[in-house]
C-alpha cells in the first residue's frame, strides 16, 4: 500500500524548522519551575484545610473527653446517693416504699 | 523505550518523593520529539511552545490516572496530538470571520517565521502538506519526517495499520500531484 514518491524521495525529509538558541534547555528548566510552583500552590491550598480538619478533630476529641468525665462523675454521684439512701432505710421502710409505689402504679394504670 | 525504563519511570512517578524529579527527566527525554511533532502541525514556534507546555502540564496532572497500559512515549504523544488538534480547531473557529482560511494563515505565519530555515522547495512542500486534512497531515508528518512505524502510529492515533497505510498513500499522492504542478519543485527534482 505504501507508495514511493520520486519527488519526495529526492527532497529528503530534512527538518526545515529551527528553534531559538538553548530552547530545549530553557524549556526543561521552565517546566521544572512550573511544576514546583504547582506543587507549592497545591500544598498551600491543602494546608489550611488540613489544619482546619485537625482543629475540628481535636475539638471533637476534647469535647468527647470532657463529656465522658462529666458522665462518669454524674453516674458516680447517683450511685453514691443511692447507697446513702439505702443506708438510711431499714427493711420495713423499704417494704412500705415498694407497696406504696406499686399501688400508685396500679391506680394510674386503671 | 525499553519496558524496564518505562517501569522505572512509572514507579518513580507513583512515589510523591521522586515524582517531580522523575517527571523532570521525562520532560528532558521527550521534549524534543514532542516539540517537532507539534511544530510540524502548527508551524509557528510560539504556538508549538505553548502546546508543548500544556502537554506536559496535562501529563503532570494526569500522572495519577496513567496506569501504564501504554508506553510512556505513546501516552505523551497522545496528549500532544490531542492538544494540537484542539488548538487547531480553536484557531479555526476564531478565524471563521477572517478572510483567509486557517491553512493560508499558517502559511503566512511560516513565511514570516524567524525559526524556519527552509528553502523555497521546502516551503512548497509545507504548502503541499497544508492542503491535506489535519489527520492526514499528522500521518504524513509522523511517517515522512519522524520515521515512526505504522505500529507506533497505530497506538498513538488509535487507528488501524491498514487505515494509516491508506492515509499515507493518499497523502503522498496528493503532495506529489501538488509538487509536480509546481515548476520550482520539478526544477529542483531534475537539478
């Protein structure tokens, strides 16, 4: 399929175009600069978001910690209160308390 | 390029620590052939320079998506070819209201270009090449000037070898006809 051309063969395939002096050296150096600038820009763009995300994660963890401590203390206080109340009651008071509470519940359900 | 060299490049590009350094090597390795590939299509040095910069910036941005399913050279040639064809399409659209068509405009630019050292016959050859449709021009330049094989061209242009051979054959025929009608070329041929 490939066709030989006498005219083209005689002309040869010499490249008639030229470039400015040191063009390729300068081009490669220019590309290095553009890539490093792009990398820096990307880092600059990402950095504030990373910091902000880290700040929110930090706040969330600290909040969680405080809540856990608060919840733990509250439960502990309630346990202590129950132990105190129980210590102030003898068996007959306790029995009365349950009887009254059960009859109140029955009345309200009726 | 050997497969091992390609693998080394891919490994280097995948590592964020070596990415910029390997890419810099890649630019130095391919800039010249890509430049000439683009330059022969757009003719002007300034346009070729812009397209080459865009090509490498696109390659840099697309490194993560390049999985090595083609050779690095094929991948870069494809980007450069797409960038060139997009540039020519945009230039054609911008020039629609103008008196001259794109090919005449490119030819005028060539006559005024400081970075063209061609003889009158070589200008005639460029004129003849400009009469071809863009894709045929690509095929002709890649085969005639860059000596690429049809197999390499098949991978870059994603066109079958048969279609490429037919396209080159038609291109040569048209150029030969154009040049044989021109006295200057014929004189040079006989002289």
